[in-house]
C-alpha cells in the first residue's frame, strides 16, 4: 500500500490513524476466523482469511484490505476484543 495514502487513512467511526496489521496480529486474526469466532461489527461472521488488514492505533479495530483497497466502512470493522490471542502491540 502506498505510504502517502496510508498516512491519510483513519477509522470511519473513531477517526484514529490506521497502519498495516503486523504478521502476528494477522496470524491471530486468521486463526480466529478459521475457528469461526470472528464477526464484523454488523454481526455477520467473517468466513475468509485475510491477506492484509489495517489496524487502529489502539489496536481495537481491524479493517480488511481487498486486493489492496481498504474497506473503511464502520459496519465492516472487526473488533479485536473477540480474538483471544490478539497481540496488544
């Protein structure tokens, strides 16, 4: 993802800056998706593992990237509190 674009992106509801989710966070998220325990904010389950994602500064929300395009809709956010082993930093 282009660094200039990344510097401009914020969470649609909290307005926190976003950064690329690190490998450990992505692994924990995909394990939870595989176990069927991850829901988006709208309540729908997330069935497909992610290749890339963005995370808020406080690491409480994740937004997926679809083919490098950020999906920044509040109802598509993934709360990290539902992921037991999600790394805090």
